[in-house]
């Protein structure tokens, strides 16, 4: 074999070996199995098996919409999201076509529209209005707006 052919063959072999070994690592650490122990059936009441109550809302917004009067949950959200204003949560709402329906909904439920794009509305919504967003036909998805956090802390910076 020529030395020009040997390098690509060795590279492919190395990739196959690395891929196989990383595949074993990933499958070994995938987490708990969904299947029940032998002799037991799946419990349909298990919260991990339930479909989301509000499928158009992100998991966090769905949790908040499920308990709009839970003050302790709202306090935790307020502590975690500095963008919360006057009890209103910042959200991004993606729509199918026109944003007019969403803009009317936000205004009618005590919210405030911050930005409007072609198929996107950014607004501040009260916790009690979150569940209604899921029921609007033009809504595709709604997510909480969370500020970016630095991933690296500099050592020695003052």
C-alpha cells in the first residue's frame, strides 16, 4: 500500500473505533429506563408519562399556566428571571400568520406587547393569561424570555 492510501484508511479506522467506543459510553449513561421492572406495569398516572397539559407552551410556561395562583412558584420565577415586570412574565409567541389576534389577546388580558415581528410577538403577560395563549388557534409555540448568563467566570478580574 502506498503511504498516500494508508493515511485515509488509518483515519477511517480510528473514527470507527472512536465512534463505537463513544456509542457505548452514551448508551451506558442515558439515564433511567422508561420500562418498568419485570412483573410491573407502567402507571398511567405517572407524571413523566403524561402528555403536557398545554402543548403549545414550553414546559416551564405550562407549569406556570397549570398553577396561575401559586404565589411560591411565582416568587421562584421572579427570583430566576430578572425580566419579570409588575407580575408579568416576558414571553415570545410564534404564530402561523398574523400577529393581530395575539396582540388583541395580550391587551385584553392585562399584558403589554413589547415587540412585533412578522410572525413573532414578544410580550409581558400576567401568569393568569398564559393558559389562554395555548388555546389560540394562530399560536404555534410560546416560550419564556430568559436573559443570557455568562458561561465562564473570569479569574482575577476585578
